């Protein structure tokens, strides 16, 4: 059933587990997510970036998600806008039926971030829609970064406390050292777990980890075997994801892993079946591979069995 992001994440916050927020751009990814949720009895958050909204349309993303949620009525699902950059962008998807939005004003001043988030909260809360905001910047922590530089990019605990109080935001993404994409860390992976725990204590709301793809070895190898290049790629290690959930993360944003798993299979068919042009022959193995990854991830995050 399509529900508010608040409902899914408040429960995860209360019981100390995380729910995967998986990015979609097309029907195939959505099918993989729903079938995996069904097979693991997991609540899910389906999310679309502004790029995805531009590509498919908010109405289309909503209809596809609504149709699948009717097919699997026992699965709690929230449809979320990922990294909304303007108030208008949030209003656009709310009108289309999304049940959760992120207003990402983290690159603006603290005051402007508060003002924009408050505006979205006021609109969204009228219809019970959950709102996410972000503090700090998504950047990897390098080994030799000095503490003052680290403070400049990562979340500030006192700001987080004040921000939540002033905005009434429902969930918060604190920057603790992750970044988007396949190249997250230059040296050894490093996240600021102490800071995360302090933000959790100071805010006591569901927290979100962006840039949470792990780039699992088998998925990277499958992609590279087909001639793909992911040299130097590095994701968030599985034990870091577990540690982050212990530290208070309840929403784990994952896009890159799904893309790589999907495209490795598409590439394989392209390479091996030169005269194939039936789309389903490319996408069916891709869905299967993404499902394997998703089901493992739902177990790791602790959302499996939480329906
Ligand atoms: O936050 C980033 C997500 O991976 C979405 O990326 O803007 O390419 O759709 P995108
Ligand atoms: P990844 O690039 O690590 O999958 O992160 C996705 C994300 O944070 C979407 O908001
Ligand atoms: Zn993100």
C-alpha cells in the first residue's frame, strides 16, 4: 500500500532498522524492487531524482508505483522525491501523488536551508507527506583532511539539533563522509560514526544515509567482465552500513549498485547475442540480477520481515 514516508521511517526509527530507498528511472527497476520486497517481506521506499522526473514524468512514476502497490497491497511503499532542489519541484511531485519529498537546500546557507525546508514542511504536512532535508555536504573524508576542513563539509551536531527544532522536518540526511556514485573514497573508506551518533542523540528522528552503494565485488566484476570500466571504484563496505544503522540510520539511499548490476547484464547480452533486438531479452536478466542484489541488501539493512 502506498503510505507516507513518515509511517515507514518512524517505525524503522522506533525499532532500530533501516529501509532501502532505491532510485528508479524505468519500469524494470521498479518491478525488481517490488518483487524483492514481496519475496523478503520488506517495506520499501521508491525514489526518483529530479532527473528521473524529467525523464519519465512525475505522473508516470506515480502511476507505475501505484499500479505495483495495488498488485502487492501488503507491502508498505513510499514514493519519494530524491534531492528536490526547489520548493516548486517538491510541490510538483506532491500534486502527482508522491508521499515523501526531499528538499535539498544543503548547498545554501544554514538560514536559507531552514527557510526552504520550513516552506516545504508546511505544504507537505497538510496532506501527511514526509519531508527529508540535508545538512553538510556529500564528500568523502580523506585520510589527511584536517579537522577544520572536515567540520566544514560534515554535519554540525548543534546545527542539526536547531534545524530539526525550527523546521519540524521528518527525517534528516547528515553528511558523515559518503558521496554519490562509484568512486567514494580515495584511500581507505572512512565515515564519521561518532558524529552520526551525536546527531541521532540531538535530533531523535529517522536519519538518512546518502551515497550508500557498496559496489559489491561480484557486481563490479560482472560489469568489468563485459568490457566495462570501473577502475578505482570503491563503495561503502557492508560492515559500515551495519555500523551506520546501529548509529541511527533508518533510510539507506541506493542507486549506483542497482545501475551497475542492471547494466552488467544488459552489456552481457549486447556482447554475446549480436543479432538480438528483443528488449525483453536484455532487460529480463537485468531485473533478475538487480533482484538478487536487492534481496541481499534488504536482509542486511534489517527491513526484511518487517511488514
Ligand atoms: O542522488 C543521486 C541519485 O543517484 C540520482 O542520480 O540525478 O542521475 O538521477 P540522477
Ligand atoms: P549511491 O550513488 O551511492 O547509490 O547513492 C544514491 C543516493 O544517495 C541517492 O540520493
Ligand atoms: Zn543522495
